[in-house]
DNA sequence: ATACTATATGCTCAATTAGAGCATAATAGA
DNA sequence: TCTATTATGCTCTAATTGAGCATATAGTAT
C-alpha cells in the first residue's frame, strides 16, 4: 500500500533523543541492551524488477536466470534504496525508478556473530528494455499461469504429490485445499507465496534441501531468491487490484485489450472482455485519444491514456472470468 | 496477505550454492562485491503490539508512551522473530503470538561505517492484558478517529496549517487533498502512513526536526517510532478488510455489536448496524452459540463464535457508513 | 465487388449486492 | 403496566456484476 518513498530515517530524527521526554532511562536502556552480544550484520539488497513483454510478465535476472540482482550495503551508500539502485545498475545497467520494499529475511538456524539480513525490493518498468536476462515469471512458477490449459499438467502433478505428502493428516490436507484450491475451493491469485512455501515444506522444490524430491517443473534459484520472487508476485497481484499500478507497465497509449492482457498476464487469469471494458470506463481511469491502433486484423481499436488526476482512489478489480477451465 | 511465518532462511538454503548452476561466477561476483567497503550494521527489532480495550485500539509502549518495545538483534537470537520476542518479553513481560513483518528502515543521511537497520513487526492480542503501558492509537493520531466529532477540531487545525504550507503550489495542494480529503475527496482509512508523512514533510510534527512548528495535537515518539506505528495502523486497517484478522482481537464469544465496534475502533469510522450484521452473516464468518449476553440494557444479544473452517477467503468490508459528519 | 474472418464496441437482461431505513421483539427498570 | 433501550427481521430501491447477443469496422480470400 504505502509507497513509502523515504525509506530511511531523516537525520534530524537521530537528534531527538533529548526531546520532549523528561526521564532519560530510555536511552540508558538501549545502551545497556547493546553493550554485550550485539550481532553485527551485513545487509544485502535484492531487487525484483518486473516488466511486460509479448503478454508475458518478466523479471530481470542474472546468471542465466538463477538469481536476482543483489549486493551488499556498502559504507558509500547513503540509503538502502540508493544501495539497491547502485547494485542493479552495476550488474544490469538498469536504472531503477520507483521502488517498493517487500520483505526482510534474516539468516538463521543458529546463533552466530556474523549475520546476513536480506532486504528485498520490487520495481516496475515499461517494456522495451535492452538488457538481457529477462525471464518469464512463469518459468519459476508454471502453476501460476492459468490463462491457458498448459498449467493443468503442472497443477495435476503438484496435486498428486501434495496428496501423498499430506497423507491422512487433516491439517495438511486442509492447507493444501486452501492454498491450491484442490477441491471446490477457490484459487486465490494473490497467494503465490503461500503456495511456494507449501511446496517447500512438502519438499517438492529443490530449494528445500538435499532430501527434497523435486518432481515439479519450474526453475529454481539460488539463495532463496525464488522465495523473494514469489513475495513480489503476491504483492504485485494484490497491488494491481487496488491501485493503478498496471499503468506503469503498459505504454503511454494503449488499447483496452492491451490493458486487459496486461492484467491477465499479471494475475494469471483470463477476464471477460466486455465487462473489463465497462469497469475501466466506469472508474474513469482512462481517457480517449483520437488515435487508433493500426496494422492489425479486425476493426482497429481506439487508443486510450491513463488519467493520472482522478485515479488515486480507483482500482481495477472484479471482472474476473476464468475461461474454459476443465477442458 | 502473506502471513509469512518463516521469517528466516532455512539452513539448507545456505548450502545450495553448488546446486544446479554450472557456472560459478555468481559466487565470485558476490565475494568480490563484499571484499571492500561493506558496511556493518546493527539490526534493531521493533514491535507494535495491538489490542482492543473498552472500544479503543491500544498499543503497548514504554517510557510513558514515548517509544515502542525494541532491542538489538543479538548473537544468541536464532532468528529475527525470536529476537523480537525476547525483547518484548524482557521489556514488558508479554509473550508474542503470531507476528507480521511491517517494514525495514535504514538509517541514512550520510555514508558511514556503522549502521542501524530497524526491522519492525506487528502483532495482535486479545484484551485483558495485565501489562501497563498500553496507550490508545489515537493519542498519537487524533485525526484518525472519525467515530465522533472530536476529531474535527484536530482535522480543522491540520487543514489550515496544510493549506498555508501548500500555498499555491498545486502539487502540494493536490497531495493534501488526496491524502487528507480536503475538498470533496474521499477519506481513505488505510492511508494513515501517508497522512503522517505529509505532516512530517510539512513540518507539523515535532519529529520533523528543530525547525518544525508542531501546532498539532497528537503525542510524538522517539526514534521515528511513531512512523512505525503509523505503518502498523495502515497495515492493520487494510488487513481487517480482506482477512478475518479482527477475530484475533475480540473474545472467543462475542455479540455482533462487539464485532462491529471492534471494526469501528480499528477503522476509525462508524458503520451501519443492520447492514454490518447482514454482511457478516452472509459471509458465514460466524456461527451462533446458544448463549446470550447478560447484564446489559435492552434485549439481550446473541453470542456468536468465529467459524475458522470456512473463512479463509472471506472478508469483512463494505458496510461503511460514516455518520453525522458535518455536525 | 463479394463473402469471410477477426476484432472492437454497444447494449440488454437477470442475478446479486449495497444503501437506507422501518417495524417488531425482548429485556430491565420505573 | 409502561417506557427506555437494544437486538433483530425485513423491505425497497439503486448499483454493480455476470453473461452473452448484436452490430461495426477493418483486412483477406475468392
């Protein structure tokens, strides 16, 4: 929600310790707490940069798709975001625009002196990028693309494995049903992360360790980066439904079908064309231009433009109509 | 959205570097990146614990309401969450239940070797707490409680100051209108953080520094903790609308009016009684008990219980009816 | 030119949900 | 018994949503 732009403390706030509090033991307490055992950390900054190309949502990766742009916070970086920008630019040549924090992972498993804290961010960009290293989201999460029947084979396999993992433990069964919508339950687009974590827990992804039995398609990543990617997809799918974030991914001028296909690519589901159009127009999210698309078959579609003025409180939800499921 | 329970990496994921990637330069790159300049950090863990008491949402504080429970990550802590739990328990005696990460702030303003990274969390608990130090949310954000006319004085003052800050800069004016709903625009319950940050930017809260002119009521906090609190309120207000999170704040058995008042306290707005009841019952979020409330005036109200089974995909939105605004 | 195909766009109709408020029921206390 | 007070049931209208038919406008094959 909050596109918190200022990621970092204002310097002034550091000087506030003496302000408006009579008793000073607060400061003492903190000092006391820090005099022993305080762990030193390195902070690593990880970026999930998303774009749309050819109706596919893509993410910027390194190393043949096996990890995300990332790097440690350095003393020269004057803020977390600036550190992130530095690494992404250095590693991919890309200059980030607006950025949204996702989640902070701490390494763990045992007490230790040297720690790694991984702070992940999400950013969006319009298509037409020149960098190499863009990979489709659904390379990593084939089961999340429900626009075609292709996902069914992937889902069928997953469901079989999940069932045998759950056995007759009702709590496991119930979670599988919830998260993957096994029996009649609804599939929730937004719970990408929950699904991935369930697969992890069930040992069905290679990241789960050497004892896992990864018989599921979908490419893995190093250093838990695929979990970070799942977090990003969850967030973005939720976000496009209550903010006009899609418009950061489509060109300045677009047809309503382009817009719809962008929503479909991100949410992984097909929508009802006429109703989608009605929704968008009622919300007054867009305004007509006097131009039309050219060079395509059929009646040419009018080009529209995003109406920035109005639209802070509008959203682009509903109008979902999964099509042709059980083929 | 994602109640990501596992805050931390699995240990196995650390051993993955050798897996499924032919070329190893990834590891090299990271090593190279870290050989100079890497900043060392301390991680501080901050908790926003919320409860409901007497129809008021309250937060657990220290030092007479001037800061939140917090402490540094220590070597003994085997995860960020466990560190958080340790500090909260040590400082307040309270044992946290489920916890949700909010945001990570990095200190900044200048390049430096020793850094502080502040990782904030939110947790909910039922009423009946014995600790001292609970403070009403609206002590810190009086303008956010729109259930009574009391907020109007606070809001009026704010609007006047904001207008004089904006002057005739249209971008500032537009933001004020958006965020505080100055002219006809809708007030968005969820944007607590945006409002607080706007006040900061306008120099209307003391945290904004020595040059600020804090002529607005609402108690301030140390170390940017009030911003963390604002983040928590934003998150919680959003969350209760698409998950059954309210039920973590009301007793096992409750009347529908209790439930409504809980929603009202959190969202800061009044709702239409009959329609709220209709909504809750249609969603099948609750089930009847055979018991009734006693000891109050009027017809006794039936007690209900949360239906955990069904309700993952249900929400408790709509039914908002601000009452008696312009008195 | 004509038929055919493909897409865009306009419009309808029924079902459901939301907004507002009236009416009745059930209690405690005067 | 009467009154104040709260709970709960119900109605009525206005919007919104889900589904799909019909028409418009282009390119392409015959």
